[in-house]
């Protein structure tokens, strides 16, 4: 059996990391199905795989299971990002050399694979003769085909398990890009807010027309944007300072009233704009020593300390300043701390003083700012909670007490609402939840798990009690975590009774997700899965026999997937379907089982030129009428 992925080069070029990650997951499932069918992989390169089986029947059954399994997995992706295997199967003698197999049969299997359409299987005539009436999907005679590097034609039969969906409108085949479809691998990645503090990892807004500082600004303060002046202008809503006022006056006689605080803050901003940084720092520090509630001086002082002295010196200076001078100076100290410690310090301030509204905004900013690796959903939940606290405090009028600059307040509120809207959309649409798709196979069920973010482990449990079990790890490194990828599927036998499956995972930061319970109802899942399969193979519902069996109309596919069908109606030579073809009773414990001697065909007169088939599915849905023309006699 030879297999490869159609258009793999294009799919990889569009998103290499996601493609390689998904290829690893698909190969794990592929290899498991091969092993379960008694086969082994003896050669592989990239997306191409060569397998050996003890019999043509096992190889063909395995190929059908592979195509049906990946058809279900592909439903989670837009058409242009789906991975469809093309499979070819031949039978014959081989020579083994260093674990590899050589011979014409290997070459023929590879040529048959190249002839197969995406999602289908091509088999040689010898394989067709070996598996006739022994598989659940009929084959179509494609006749003799000339193939590369073989001196004789190969008689080819096609098993069309599922045709891939048509390419969506709006996508250019020359560019390989989709116009509207999102990339599934990035469903959990949100568009962030503009980061104003480079190198600090905090999300902040700009104080009104801040002056340019030579070095990178301290966390929380932005430099002027494009088209803005580097000089200080009057801040809207703040009292203006007379021009003859001393530029670096002390704090004697300064009262922390709203008017004088606004004046002193504006004065310090003007000093900073003129380049008198030392005087500006003294004024910002003087305001803080008054025990004032406003945060603006703390943000500016943090910016200047870092710009002038660097992070380490600023940390020492702010630590000295922090001794006994309240939460504003503690905030300055927190902003100079690196990495995860900065978030921890901010959270400590919030825990000690939950009414301190600005710290909740800064926590949310830290959680949404740039960091190596994608943000986890656990971090997004914490960010949402911090934003809710910040916006609630603002609605209660608490923000005015802490932020003296009205332009800053307005910008903070705008950014917070924007980010909250993005997060609410993420959670409301369910993109933070994992899901599971069930695929029936001849030996049981495969449950495929879709995660909303990269994980390092996946665990499951059947029922409400008992211990969780790991799905295991694959021999593939997940590039987004740098660790082995967890196996994204579980298997269990056919069953008649419903059950709950509990799932959880550990994210890239080592945080366990909430437990998600998914209800599995075998009859419903079986009917849905088989109905989807039948709709995908409508062109194979009926097949006219040939040769000695030319008086038969084979309905093998309808028998195999009978658990989804309530009634089969057939019409002859243009007549509306009215003749009912009796189906065997569905056995949920063995849904694909067909009793020995069961009739899988309908007798047709030699004069019949065409038949029309209509299905009524369980639940009442009626299919379109599908017409099958009788091939000309040879």
C-alpha cells in the first residue's frame, strides 16, 4: 500500500509549522490503523508512506478506515487546508533488502497512488479480485491505464470513499491563500492591542503627547506616535502653569488638592519636555511623597528612571523610594521587575488593595503583552477577570481618583473595552473549549480530540469516577511547546449504551485545563457518522454488475451503512423511485457486520438502462435522487 498527501507542497508553503504539526498527528493515526490491520510501514519520506500487509483484504480494509478517519478530521478545517491521502494498493512478490521491500508490485502501488484522486483509493485488478464482496465500499472499474516506467498497462479500480469538498469561492489557486476562512491552528490567537512599551512586556497607553526620551521608555509610557511632536503640549483638562513659576520648586507648602496636583504634574511634564529631566524627576517624586492617589506621576517617574539609569539601577532606586511611601511607589518598583516576577508583584498589590483600579489594568496589560510563545487560555481568563475589575471600578467613578490626565483615562478605557470585546468573543464562540468527533470503524470507535491551544498532555476518563488516563505521546515535537505532541485520539469498542467521556489537558505553561465532559450516545453518533459517509459516497450507492453478474445491481455501500438508513427506494429507466429494497436490521454492537449469505444486490432485467436511488435517513431526512446509468455491454 502506497500513500501520500495531495497538494502537500502547497499546504506546507501556506503554513509550514501548522502543516508539520498536523502531519505528525495524522501519521500517528495512520500508523496505528496500519498496525491494527496487521501491516507495517517499511518506508516513509515526508508525506509519503509505503506499507506491507499479509493480505490484500486487510490492506484494503485498512485503506478504507484511513480515508474515513481523515475525512472526519478534515471537517474541522477549510477546504484549502484539508489533508487528503491518495492511496494505491497492489499485490505480488517482493524482495526484502535492509528492511526495505523491492519489486514491481512496489512500483505499481506507487503508480496507482499517483492515479488516485484526493480521498480515494486505486487498486490493481489482482487486488480487486481478492477483495470482491469482502469490503464495505464498492469499487469502480477505471479500465486499463498507462503508467510511468511500466511497459504494460495496469487495470485500475477505484474505491472512492469520500470526495473532498470543492474549493471555496474567493481563494486563488495561484496564491494558495484563502480570502475568508480562518486558520484552525490559530483559533485561540487574538489580535492584541498595540504595545507601547518596547522591552517591558506591558501593554500601556500613551500619556497625552509624551516627550521623546533617548532610551527605551519604562513600562507604561509610550513615545509619541507617527506624526506627533516630541515636545510637550498642554494636557487637556489640566490646569496650566504660569510661565514665571520656578521650574524646580520644592514641595514646601504644596497641598494635595486636585488643582495643585494638576498644576505640579503639568509643570513636571513641561520640565521633562524642555529636557530638564532631573527637575522633572524631583517634581514627580515630590508628588508621590505627598501620599497622593494619582498614578500619572508614578508612570512618568518610572519611565525617566529606566531611561536614565537602566533597569537594574532603576530597580535599586525605586526599592529605596518604596520604603514606607505607599502603593504608588510599590507600583514603580513592580514595573522595573523582569518577566513573571512583574506580574506576581502586580498581583500582590491588587490582592492587598483590590480597590486600586489602575493595577487591574496593568495586570491585564501584562497578560496580553508580548512574550515568547503564545498566550494560554488560562492567561486569557485571568486577563478577562482583571479587565472586568478595572471596568467595574471605572463605572463606579474610581478611575478619576487615580488618573489625573483625562486623555489617559479615555485611552485606557477604550483599550480595555476593545480587549474585553475580543476576549468575550473568544469565550462566547466556544473557541476556548475542546471538542471530540467520533468515527465508527469496523473494530470500534475512534474519538478524535480537538484542542483550543497547544498542550503537553491529554487525559481522559470514561464515566464520572475513576482515574484519568493519558492518551500517550507521539514521536513528534510540537513546535509551539518544544515537547512531544500528545496523541489526539482514543479508541474504544462498539457499545450500545451511552456514556460520558471526561477530558482535560495541560497547557504549554503547565496549567491544567478545566475538565470537559462530552456525552457519547452510540446510536446518534453512529447514525450521524454513517449518514455523513453516505452523503459523501453518493456516486457509489449502486453499482451495476459485469460479466456473469450483469443482471445484478449491487447495493453494498447501503448495506454497510444501513444503521443510518430508514428506507431505500429504487426506480427504473426514468421512473420515480418506488421499489423498496429491504435492508438488514442494524446491530449497534456490530454495525458493520453482515451475516453470511446476506443479499447485497437487486436483480435487474437486461433491458434496464438506468436506475434511480433515493434514501430516507433515520430521523426523516430524504436524500436527493441519484441516477446510475448502466455501462454498455462489452
